[in-house]
């Protein structure tokens, strides 16, 4: 039996309509005032059809029927005395499936109920078809973006990238669009972690380049390097502020921006020995704030692969930190030398532990293995420079080895960021 919720202008005068519905074999579940809030009643009773007897149609009435179509869509049959063509058009737009003017008779009710139900089914089928086409179109755009990421990251063709996506979808029992969306998000997460991690490295590199100028080591070259590092921090912060959700990471990103403003002013001034301790304190502040941001970004994404990327990226920072501490100890204030030596020992130990960790990972390619081998050789050169830091030759060796280490770990971070394990989480 068909069930109905009856909404009438005057509930006390609903007997004629109820009789017509009963004669047509329609069970009335409840009667509600047409000008009241009847949507909750529709949700509660879930009738096969909602029947209105409403002579005076208003904007408020049509808002209600739109709300019904959005929350609990069902066939709607309207009996009214309003024959205005504008109202008819509004009714169709507002989710009414049968609009009957002065047509309430027992003989017509069964056909009108059937008409409302048929039109509802047709409208729903059309809406579902449109939603499916829209979903497929949006999914296609997502797949194309994911293919672009794979083509760039893996240096493969369009067809090969699509095969990678399809294989990953089969292996993970997901739709192609789901895998593609995951790859896009993973690439975005990895880029944010990488850029935030670069801020840690650059905070230490700035001090190193500042000290090298004071030490008289290739002054023009290191002055230009410092300028480029400043520009790089500015660019990374601009991208992070654009791409990182403020609601989630704003409280962690703001201190990084603030610390950089202070450090930037000192780093761009003419190098002075008396500024070294203050410069290093500001760099340490930026390092710690960037560390917190990087850890938060790592934790918000695919934790395992992002942790690998974070550890590889952190080696960039440690290479520059070791060089900075060696040079500060050789050129800087004697009173602070003991603190810098202790910090150097700690940084060396952390660097070597991370090298062992990365070398033991199953996440590896020929490029990664080659990069780690080259980094190990440059690290040995750095250690030779550390032992000779009291001489110009030793300081030069530290400068060159630290830049070589940085270049290797920049490349390695890119390899980890572009790996399929990273992109697929």
C-alpha cells in the first residue's frame, strides 16, 4: 500500500482529501499544517508521497519544498487553486512533481499519485546520471593531474604513468580516482615537508656563509650565496603560506615567519665578529620553529614515507650545522667555543646515525644508493676539514665539503620525494 504524509492549509478540513486518498488505497501516516515546519515529519515517517492541499502558494512554502528535496527527497503532489504560470514554474524548480489546479476527485487521485512518483523517479535518474557524469569528469581531471606528477617524478610517458596508476588501483582495491587523489595529496604533503625542511638547513647555511666571509674564504662567492639563501627562504615561506592550511598550521607557521624577519635583518648587514653570537641565536630560533612546523606537517600526512623524506632533508641541515659550528669555533668568540664544540659533537653523531638509517632502508633506487655513497665520501672530506679547522686550508675544505654534501642531499631528498613509495604512501 502506498503511504502518504498529508499537509493541508486547514488540518480540521482535511476529511475530503483523506477520503479521496483512502478510496485510492493510499494510507495517510500523519496530517501536518502546510504552512508549518513539516520537513521533520517527512523525515520521521518516510512516506511514499507527500500530498499538499495549499491554495495560497508563497516564497516560504517553496523554500520548505526545496529543503525537503535537499534533505529527504520524495514524490510531492500539490493540489491548489493557484493557476499562475509563474507559480507553476517555481513549483517545478522547488521539487514538486505534480501540480494540480482544482482537480481533486477520487477518480483522479490514483493517477496523480502515480504521476508524482513517476516524475520523481525520472528526475532522480536524471540527477544521478548528471552526478555520475560530473564525478567521472572530475575524476578524469584528478587522474590527469596524478599522471602529470608521475610523468615528472618518474620521467615516464603518459601511457606508462596511466599503467602505474591502474596497477596501484588494482593492488590497493581502490578506484583510479581514489589512487590519483592520494598521489596528488602525497605530492603536496611531500613538497610542504621538503620546503619546511629546507628552512632548517638555510638557517644554518646563512650563519656558515656569514662566518666564511669573516674568515676571508672566497668572500665574493659566499656573499652571493648568502644573498641567494635569503631569497630562497623568502620564496619557500611565500609558498608555504599559500599552500599550507592556515586553520591547521597557522599557529606553527607564524613563529617561523617572525623568526625569519629578525634573522634576515642581521644576516643582510655587513659581517661583524661581534654579531656572531646574536646571529647564531636567531638562526637557532628559526631552526627550532621550522623543526616544529616540519614535524607537524609530517604527522599530518602519510607518516611513514614522510618520515623518510624528513630524515633525508634533515641531513641537509646537519651538513650545514656541522660546518657552521666548526667555523664559529675557529673564528668566533672564545667564550662560546665550548658550547659550539659540544653542539658539533651532537650534530656529527646525529648525522652519522641518520646515514646508517637511510642506508638500511628498503626504500631505495640506483640513484638513492649512488647519492648515499657520494654523500659518505663528502662527509669524510668534511671530517678532515674539521680536524684542520684552525688553518685556512681546513676552513676551505669544510666550506667545499659542506656544499657538496648539501648538493647530494638536495638531490636525495628529490629522489625520496618522487619515489612511488612516497607518492602511494
